[in-house]
C-alpha cells in the first residue's frame, strides 16, 4: 500500500509521487537543438477505469522553462497513445511572476481521425468532467482562471485561450488541470459524436 496522496476526478485517479529526481531530455523551447539537458522531475500517476496507467511529471529545466510532460504510458487503450504525443503543457511566467498554465483540451477531430488540442469552452469541459472545472481548480489553490486576456492582460493571438495562474510548483493544480484536459477528455471521447 502506498502512502502517496491520491485524489479521484471522475473516472481518473491521480497519485502524487513527490520525490524529485533528475530527468534528461529537452524542454519544448529547445526541441530542435541537438543536446539534451538535465532537469528536475516531480511525478504523478494517472490511472483510470478504462485501463489507462500513465506516469506524468512536472519538469523544471535549468534554463527556467517548466512543463508538464507524459513520461511513460505503462498501459492503456490505443487512443491513450495520443496522450504521449500530444500531452505536454508548456508553463509560462505570468506578469505577476506566478505560473501561467494554458488549458487547451484534447478533442477528437473526425476529419483527421485523431485527437487534437483545441480551445474548448468551459461548458464542454464541465460536461465531460461532471462538475465545475473552475471550482475544482480553485479548490486546488489556483489563483486565477479564465482567458489569458482577463487573467494576465494579454492582447496577442493567445489572449482568448483558457488558462490558469498558480503559485510556482503547485503540483496538485497542475495534475488536476492536466488530467482533465488531456486523459479525461480522451477517456470521455470528447468530440466524438455518438
């Protein structure tokens, strides 16, 4: 039996494995570069009632980049493979120095026949989640939730993108946001018309 904190969200469970370890790889900002660097990794495991078992983590890179990244898919259905390819979240720095986390959601695209990241309406997320996404995030310590224009004053092409602002390192809020917008969206077949 584990002593790690576990929380349930809809059809998923998140287990927090809070020991930090080193991780070798490339931040999203350095993807085209040849050399790997070493960052610090804090992991959480997402499991579900439909056989998903995915290790995911917060990586803090020495160049100041931070990201949520799927580390290893231990088990899952064919559709869960898309989490490995499209599951990253690039964390940015908000104007107030906290972390700004974009909240794009995986939705099935029937024309392409796979899941793609989209700017989903909060009402859609609430529906497949089965509760208020906003309330769930605020209960995990999120400081601000809404469009990037509203919560951080952005006026660029991402201004209308849904996001949250958190205190740096708030792993619970990051894990919940990741689980809802990535694994749970896929598990619930968000975008598939039945």
